[in-house]
């Protein structure tokens, strides 16, 4: 059985969707974030030297990195269709979106999240004022431009498509789902109708809904 070590409010939620989509046996162990640092708590860090989320335990290994975890689950459950393994063109597309998600799409979103948390923490008033000016300048000089470029690409790709690759969900959708879902929840997709429709589509899938329900139940036990 797979054990998913799930850090609350993290990208490990997409692995729950993959496990649910496959219909394999798994358990979710949820961990609240450290209230001081908002990072992984001490008991989570003991699971793997990286202490990053997600972590997957199976047999005698504990694996880090979402992309490697997805490939491992697919290999262990003989579900290579989720990587489009029999179709070289589709397969490289799945690999592309999986790498794009971790390598290009999520980093500027995480950076903007961290900078916005710094805004909230800045005190007193004049420090907050300067912090806001500085953070706005950093966001405008780089991160907003990269996010806009990435979103234009995603939006154009999803025109007339149900899923990132092919006609059913694949690891490409699993990997892209977390960042897009987070943007949707923050109201940042209103200018992107294809992407908004895509997020609504995956949210309506029974596998997605069950995954989110099981994740919320696991989280409720440790909150
Ligand atoms: N590329 C890694 C990124 C892992 C990562 O940064 N996860 C965040 C959660 S979204 C995390 O572990 N944050 C808590 C910490 O670093 O202590 C992956 O795909 O697994």
C-alpha cells in the first residue's frame, strides 16, 4: 500500500488525485505546517533528508519530488496510459507539462506567495510602506512577467482541449492541477476563460472530488 505524507496546503494534494484516479490502495498521513515558519514540521523532516512535500512511502522506500513520485506510482500500478507511454508524441507532451509545472510554472507562483506573506509581516507602518514598494518593484521586474508569459501559454494550449494531453486525464493534468487550482481559488484566472473552464472540468471529476474529500478528512484529524 502507498502512504502519502501530505503537508497541509501543499502540492502533495495532486498525488492524492493520481492515487484516486488509479483506484489503488493508499493512505494519507497529513502534517500541519510549523506555525512559526510555515514550513514542514520537525516530524515531517525526519521522513526524508529533503523534508519536502510530497513524500511517498511504499515497500522500503520513501521518495521525494512530485514528478518522480508520479512516475513511480504509474510504474508500480501498471498504468502507463497515464504517461501515454505507447504514443511517443503524446508521451513527450506529458513529460513536457510535468517538467514545465515544477521547473517553470510553480516557482514564480511560490515566490509571489512568499513575497506576499512578507508584506503581511512587515511592521510598523513605514516599514510596511517600504516593503510594499520594494515587493511591487520585484514582482513587476520579473515574477509578474514570467507568470503572465506562462499563463498566456497555458491559456493558448487549452483552447479547444479537454485535458493537457489527449482526451482523458494524465500525469500532465495531475502535475498542472495544483498551481492552476490555487490560482483559481485566489481569483487569478478571470482573464483566462479556457483555463477557468479546464479547472472547473477537473474539479467536477469524481476522482478529483473524492481525492479532495479524503484529503480534507485526513487534514481534519490533525488540525
Ligand atoms: N519540486 C518539489 C517541490 C517540493 C516543495 O517545495 N514542496 C513544498 C510544499 S508545496 C514544501 O515542501 N514546503 C515546505 C518546506 O519546504 O519545508 C516537488 O515537486 O516535490
